[in-house]
């Protein structure tokens, strides 16, 4: 989705002033402002995801740094119910030391509109398509033909054997070459670690470098009995609850939670 298209479809209700105003009709996109823009973009996106994902599935988080848009972001939910719950719960939340301002966006995002069949192309998109068609015609081909050529190029990239010009099967040794060496023996299995006894303290490991105390606090504060998060060193954290039953409920709910598209939260009981 192009940046200009995102901005047109999810502009804040009441214009671009950034003031907290609620649209007449709730939509699945939230407009957030009053954000400390000194926070790194990757940390900001992960913190927003940790804060809002407990209310429902997030399709996209849009953060822009162009002049006039700093301190603002858009959170696109899959449905209006989740967006409404997030707005009611997180408006005014202290986010990196500032009260977060949350309101409905002016209208639903293009991504959601395409999903529910209400998407209508904007005028500038029509102009862009026309310009692309004219460029393709001037180059001696149609947009459809160019698309097929792009698809074929993508297949060639994804399948390196297509670039080999009729080479043999992958991994086959050339004629007369010595046989490959035998594979190394498997490493001895490590002894199984003894599981820690249930306790009121949870231990998180292999955390991404950008994961900080505030991000974890936003995840765990939704559970009854939560007390605090401590990060003694990068990649490790201890989360304390009032008692073991509350800690167990949080462990079962959040163990395996996706912190990013490739990293999950790994929880275990810590030592009291």
C-alpha cells in the first residue's frame, strides 16, 4: 500500500490537526497522536503492537516520519469491535511518558475495504494506472504483458535452477569427481533440563534487543495480580505476580505470543 494512499484513507477524523476527535461512524482504523517521536521506529511499532494486539487482530501499523506527521500513527484492526475496545481501553494511556491520544480514523483503510468489498479506487490511482499504461505502450508492450514478464522473472529468481541453463539435478556431482565425504556423526543429545516448580515469578528468555520493560508491562498488565517486570540484562526478563496461580494463568495465556513476525515470547517459571 503506497504511503499517500494510506494517508488519504485513514486521515484523522476532523482533518489533519491531530486533535482528538471521534468520527460519527466507528471504523476499524485508529488514529493515534501525541507520541514521542524520538523513539526508534522499530521499537515504536513493536510497542504499539504489544499495546493494541490484546484487543484483537492487527492488520497493519502505519508510522510515518515526514514533516507534519511526526508523533502520529495509524493502527488498522481486522474489525470495528476490536478497534472500539482498543480505543476505550488505551486512550490516555501513558505511552513513553506521554498520554496517548486515540480516536477513530476518518474512514476505513483501503486494506479493510478490499476485504469487505467496499473498496473504491481514488482518482490519483486512476491517473497512476493511466500513466503506467502509457509507459507500457511506449515501451512496446501492454500492462498485462509486462505483468507476465515480471511474474516470469520472479519465478526465475525464486527457482535458481531456472537460471542454470539445463544443469543436472541439484546436488549431483560432476562426472569423475570424488564422492562427497560422509556426514559427521550426530551430536550427543543434551540432558533434559529439569522443569522449574511453579512460582509467582515468570522467566522470559531470548527476547529481541528492542524489547523493553514497558513493552512487556503492556502485555502482562492485563492479567490480574501483575506486579512488575525486571530486565537484568538484554534478552532476559523476570515478571512477578502476587501469587503462583495468577502467574500460571499469565504463562498459559502469553507463552508463545508473537512479539514479531519471527520471534515469540518464551516463558517459564522462575525461582522465587
